[in-house]
């Protein structure tokens, strides 16, 4: 290879390097926050992700209401959702039970 050809290759490589450096500099200069769009979720999905209600939470709330003299109403709520005791109630009803228990004594 001739020396001129080698020099032309070096110039070409330097131009490529300069272009790459310019691209990096432009990215660094334009370091503005990029706006991302989160996918929309339904209210039910966000509630489920937020917190799942446990048997212990329900048991605590019902015990609190029972100690406040509302034992009969607590039993009615449990029966309403298909159980003779809380452990027999389907966990899908926990949120509804909690809502019903919240209004006990506030009526």
C-alpha cells in the first residue's frame, strides 16, 4: 500500500472519530429529561397492586368492632359473605367485608 493510501485511511478514521465525538457531545448537551408515558391501568388493577387485604387485617378490624359491642353485626357481615366464621369466607370478599366493617358503628 502506498503512503498516500495510508494517510487517506487515517483521515477517514479521524473523520469517523470526530463524528462519533460530536454525537456524544450532542447527547451530553441535550441531557434534558425524557418524557415517558406509562401505560394506563384500570382502577381495579391499581388497587390490587397497591395492597392486597389479608385475613389478619380483616380479623383485626372485625375484632375491634366486636369489642366495641357490635358482635352481632360482625357475625351478620361474615354470614353475608358465605361463612359461619371468617376463615370460611372467600378472600375475594375481603375488601367488601372491610368496607362493611368500616361503616359499623358510624351509622
